[in-house]
C-alpha cells in the first residue's frame, strides 16, 4: 500500500470562501433583526481582515462589495429604531468596510513586495558571493602558478647555458616545489571551507528527509499552483548517508523542478516525488516534473560544472548534487518524463542491504 | 638576485619589478637573471618611488592588484611624475576592460598571470629597445641645446631667420647689418651646430625647439 496526497489549490480556495460567506450571513441576520441603533454591520470588517490573510485580492474586493450591499439591504429591511440613527450607522459601517479593505490590501501588497525583494536579494547574494569566491580563488591560485611557470622558464634557461648553471636550476626547482605545495594548500583550504568535508553518515528514513524538504518548499509549491503528488513507500528501509547533505540534494532537485515548471509554457504543473526500494536493496528517490525538460544531447551535460540552461543559473547545482550523492555511496541520473518534463533519480545504499 | 654594481656600464639595461607577491618577484628576478638582465624589485609602488632610478635603459614590470596604490592607478600617474618608463602590466585577474585601460595609459604590453616566460621576455626586450632609442634621442637633443647655447646672440638671430627660409639679403635688412656680416655669422653657426647642409640646420632647430 502506498500513501497518496493530492493538492488542488483552486478547490482549496473555493472551500476557504465558505466560512466567510457563513459569517457574513450571520452578521446580516443580526444587523437586520436588531435596532437601527446597533451597528452590527461594522463586524463585516473582521470578515475582511481575516479574508485578506487567506484569499486573493480580487476575492477580498468581491467580499467587501458584498458586505456593503448586505449592509444596505439590512438597512432597508430593519423595522425598529430611529431612522436617522440607522442612516448614520449604515454610513459609518460602509466607510469602515471600505477603509478596512483598502488598508488591509495595501498591507498584503507591501508584504508580498517585501517577500519578493528578499527572495531576489538572496539569489543575488548567492551569485555574487560565488563570483567573488571564484575571483579570489583565481587570484590565490594564479600567484603560485605564475611563480611556477616563470621559475620553470628560468630553470630551462639555466640548464641551456654552456656550461649549465646547475645551482641556479636547482634553486628554481626548489621554488617550483614550494609554490606547487602552496597552491595545493590553497585548494585544501577552500575544500575545508566549503563542502569538501567527509559525509557524516547515519541511518535515517529517506521519507522523513523528503517530508522535511517538501514542507520547507510548501509555500513555493502552493504559490506557483503546482499539484504535488507524494508517492512514498511506507516502512522504507533506512539509508546510511549524511542526512543534511541528502536534504540539500532533495531541496536542490525540488527547486530545479519548480523552476522548470514555472518557466515552462505548459499549463499542467505536476510534481511527483516517489520513494521505493530497488531489486538490489538500495533506496531510490525520483522527482518528476512536467516542466521544460531537456533536449536530446543535453542529458550528457546535465551534471557538468558550469553547464546551465537557466538564464541566471551558474550551473553548479547538479554538479554539487552528484558529488554529494557519490560521496555517500549512491548514484544520480536523469531521464525524460512523459509527456513532458524531466525525472531526476538517485539511489542510496540502505542499512538493510549492508546488514544482510 | 639584484645586481648591486650600478657602474657595470651605463648601457647595461635594468628591469624594475613591482609586485606584492614575494614568490612572483623572486621567480621573475631569476628568469631575468637567466637571460643576463639586471633587476630591481619592489613590493609596492611606494617602495619603487622611494628608489632613485638607475641611469640606464630600463623598463617596468608592474602588477595591478597591490595593497596601497594599485598598479593601474600608478600607471595613470607615470607621465605626471616625469617617468617615461616603458611599462608591462601583469595581472592575476585581467579582463578586456582592464587591458584597454592599461594600453590607454600607455602600457606596451598587458599579460595575465600565468603568462608565457617568452612573452614577457619579448615585451621586456621591446621595452628596453624603445627606452634605448628614447635615451639616444634625448641625448642628441641635449647635445644640440648645448651647441645652441655656444652661439652668440647675433648668430642665434641669423639662425632663426635662416631656418625660416629668408635670404642673406633679407636677413641683413631685417637685422640692419651688412650682408657680409650675415654671411660670416652664418658660416660660424653652421660650424658650431655641426650642420653640413641647410636641411641639417632646420632639423636641428626643430629638435631644439620641439
């Protein structure tokens, strides 16, 4: 038996609207049966405040207009109380509804802008810091490299002299060795500083890792109206790997899939994450999207460093994913999805297979 | 491996190296020593400026990225400082824009590290050659200026008019002296200036006042 969960964002929002309509109906009845002096219609503002948190701006405007209409209808149907007081109260209610709607929508729009800006900043920060990192690595490596190449030139010339100047040649070679060691130290430093660390392996349930990453990416998935299917095999054997690293890989593949679908003209946005065991006892995870996919021939380059199809990509995501998966004793590959899109799959050794 | 004996001959070229990387400096000194070139190297622009340059054909190998004043900034100021050293710019992270800027500032070559040693040596030889030509030209001009100073005021007056193409008769009228006097002064100044023909004289005059 397999667990299945399907998301339909549109249906969800329809179901969301129901409680608001109910609340409005209650307020409408209260407003109509009570005295003119009781401005029950002001409570419509509560409905609107809650609605701005959950519904789209258009839906909120429609709700607000309905509230105004209902207030007017109540005013017409109310039988008890002083007419003038009722008129003033109705006017106050309508103004309150209007002002609340306007301010609440402004607030939501401002929040959305702030969110977008933060996202973009994060992206830029990632790209520029990588650019700076490569520039400084290039500089650090180029210095000893220059000394090596130049010393080698000097050495050749000392040896070509008649008679050869062996002492000078030896000194040049010593310098070459010294500078070559220095550049390997630079590389070791960079590796230690980035992700070149040995994986910290432990046994964990891959389904948990997938679940954690999916919940992190939930807002993005919903935001882009992507239908997500989780097809996770229950009681999956535990895998032996570095959980944080594997989560990085799943996150990277997931973001790639989302990006591939949002940049695609294809209206169908289906994301399917499957976990299963293979015949040879490994645990497999596949992430299939209905996005742009890749062309014939591109599949060979997918994992190459600095190879990308994205306009602002740097082409390291899959390269890093592969080195992580391989460092954890697994393998990763890509296949074409039907009718469109890509499937990225990886396998990791399971604990079960190791103990059997 | 710098050569300390500056009296080794005024025509022994000197290559100045300004690079903050000790290893790069040392390997460059060694490379140049292996082709018998004298070097003087400095870790910063300031150190280089504090040094009194040797009177010999020279050229400068200048790194771009250095603490303190950058090599590029310094290159832009070279002419203002009265330094006319042919300069080779070397950099660890060069792009086209930087190369264009270096050439605009008058660098004779722009090399990105690591460069081929032969490329650097070719550029250095070219630079030293150019500096040698410039020094010879400068020496010739100062020699001519000295000769000009040995002319009497009257001879200078005549020479200024001769090079403008005036005839002896016109010069005599202009200076209010006899034509004979003009002829005598003219033969004196030709001898003093070391000019055999009128064409020589005009060329010398242009060089002095160029």
